[in-house]
C-alpha cells in the first residue's frame, strides 16, 4: 500500500487523513521540512487559508521540494486552499505558489453571502456528488490539457491535469469517498 503525505501546516487535514485511513491507505503528516524526506508517494493539499499555508511553506523551506515532487509527477489531491496553492494564476491576488496547474482561480469567489453552501453536482466519470463549499475559489480559466471534471452554475469547480486533481469544494467533509478513490488510483505521470 502506498503512503499519502498530507500537508499539515494549517487547515482541514485531519478529515483527509480519516477518509484515507478508511480506504486502507497509510498517511504521514507533513508539518516541517524534515517530514518531506519521509517516504510518501502521493500528496494531499487540504483546505484552509492559502495565504497562511503559502507563507508557512515558504518560511519552513518546504515549497521548493514539494513543487519539484509535483512537477516530477507525484499524484496530488488539492481541495479549496490547496487548489489555490497549485494554480498558475490567482485573478484577485498578486500571490501565486506552486504554479503547477495551468488554471486561473478566483479566491473567495462566491462573496460573503454565499461564502459557504452545499449542493449536489455532477462529476465526470462519477455522476452525482455532494459538494461542500466554504469560502471557496472557482476556476475562471483552464489551460490546454486541463480536463474539466465538474462545473457548478457554469463555473469550473473540479479539474484534472496529468497527476493533479484540483477541487473548489471539500469531499473530505462528506461521506462520499469516490474522489479520494480516484486520487488513490491516479497514476504517477513521471
Ligand atoms: N478562502 C480560502 C483561501 O482563499 C480557501 C477556503 C477553504 O480552503 N475552505 O485560501
């Protein structure tokens, strides 16, 4: 069984850990640079606050190593703030982090009133899926080679690009584990 490294500097990482354990995967929490030298074959970038996560990754000296792993084909599941960390461009923020996913995202794209909501959407290859949005980003533009997995009210909310799955919503907060299974079946693109 492969081991999943879960970024655990901030945010909703425990929920991913629970779901992955339920599916029989081993996990390791990535809290500091030395954790990146542990053995892991897949990566989860959880929800939380992308500005905080991005700053801590830089301060802890973790960004470069993780970016290289992603570029070398390590399968990644990124939810919400994690999606923002992967994005090549953030339309309403001057920051950008790993820039490994050729999409433009908009942070906090649903405004204050619709900051958090739940709906059912359709995910390509999976069908109906419960979607939990929490001050979520959506994807404004997707570059070539990016496969759109879901659109919600005309906005892209799930994509796959090579070894990377990026989601606006939080599948770790629902009982449905099919996206985590998809992630565990994603082959390394190295
Ligand atoms: N609003 C957060 C950000 O911009 C993301 C929210 C989340 O991960 N649930 O980083």
